[in-house]
C-alpha cells in the first residue's frame, strides 16, 4: 500500500525580497519612530520594533513587514495606521497594538494585500467598495469593525463590539481577486446596533464560513446579488453557532436575496428562545443549488453563553451530519455548532504572542492511493 503526502506550508512571517534590510526602531536606536522607519524602508524590508508606545500616525505605502523585535512583546501605536497609498503592495503587521484605527481610506488602483497577525486593533475601517483589497487577519482582537473588501482570510479572530449604526462587521463586495474567501474560527461578541456580522454582495468567488461564534441581537450572514451557479465550486456555511440575545423574538441565521450560489448550509446551531428564519427574503428561483441540512436549534441552556461550547446533554451533541468527513476532533459524530468538525473553535484558543499554526486545511477522508494535500499558515511572533 502506497501513500503520497504532499504538504504545502505557507507562512505569513516574512516577505521575501533580495537585499532586504532590517530597520531597528526604538528610543535606543538611530530610528526612534515608526514613520521615519517607513520612510527609510524599501520594498521587502523588515521594521523590527522595540516594545513601547509610539506617538503619531503611520502611513505605509511600501511592501514591508513590521513586527516586534523581541518574541512575545508588543508595540503600541497611539495614532492611526493608514494603508490607502499602498496600491500594488503587500503589508504585514505583527504584534501591533493600534489604539485608534487601521484604515484603507482611499480607493485602490491596484491590488493591496494587508496581513495582520497576533495583534490588537481598536478600530478596523475601510472605504466602501474596495474590490482590490485582500485582507488576511490571523488571531487578532478587533474592537470596532466596519470593513469593505474584495477578498479575505479572517481566521481565529475576536470581534469585541461595534460602533452603533454600523451595517456589518465584514463586507465582501464585487471582488475581482482570485482567492477563496475564508472566515473561520472567529468570535463576534458583544455587537450592539450592527445589522449583520458578515455581508457578501455580488461575490464571484467561493466562500467558506465555518466554526464561527456570533453572540448578539443581530443577523449572522446576509447574501445579496449574483453568486456562483453550479457546477462552480460550492460555498459553505458549516458548524457556526449563533447565540441570539435580542428581544424581538425573531432572528436570522441567513438572509438571502436574489442569490444564485451553490451553497451548503450544514451543522449550524442557533441558540435562543424565539423562532428563527433560517433563509429569508430569498427569491425562490434563485435557490436551486442551496442545500440546508442538519442545522439545530436549542434553548440558552444548550451552550455556555460566553464560549458557545455545548453543555452536558445539549441537543447539539452528535446532531450534525454523521458522514466521517464532518467528524469531530475526537472522531465522534459531528456536534452541531462552532465546536464541531476539524475546524473546531478549540483550535483557536492559543493565547496571543505564541508561535502557532494559525490555520490548517486537511481532508478528513482520503481515497486509497490519492495524495494527501495539507495547507498550513503559521507565524512565530
């Protein structure tokens, strides 16, 4: 018997460039502030920052990596971090604490890749309709979020709350970028006047929304316009938990209007006391490729209200699809909700500041003689 294992390891720790330089920033170094370091840097350089507070705004218009000089430390920016002038660039921020906002404040003319790992952002804001913006967030904490972007990988993050009147935390619109959109293992918690956690409009790439926990009086996901017909790759909404804390008696797991997605909605859990509208406002002719199955409702006693973990005897336990490809990490039948399956929310409990594999995708069922393709993304500070 022969097995072929093909492993693809992706890292967000460096941006490769020949002749790249390291620029040290801190009171004891020649460069004392972050904006001066950016001005000195060339594409591909690293800015290594000593722990401490750095005053003023930082405007980044180059392909650079900015990270702590010392493992496990943080550096704090008291002002704003602007990336709107970085069309055609790739920016990686690691271990940063931004006490005001990270912003893409102007319309991009070329693709911008913005990667933020292991960081805290008080506010995360983007100009409406940014189809050329690719955002990757790995294990970040985000206070107030209202971003419009073209493509994303948002994995293992915690969204703490939202400004009043914000329509959505994450908005994917009119993308022209080729990547699949992944929103996996996040917690949307304490969100107040927001309309929905995730909004997708006219997406023409598949998306995977899996193992997220949403706590609040809001809609979980809204889909509008266009979409991907079969036989295009299927998008998935799998093993999410929505704890409805609203008082209106009605909540939505999925609001869909005029969509034509090949869409699998499976093994999700909605916790609350009122009725749920699972798919609402949908044009009937637009739904021939939507599969909705093994989704479970339960009372508040079904889960821990702060973590979403099923309680003893919860109706969510072993309530998901029994197919082996959806098995839990302990190889039992899939638990409905965010702790079920191989992307269980427990995977994203590692504290900030640690060297971690932020995300790994591997098949659970492999035909004999077939290659095993594993993709992993990790960082060490």
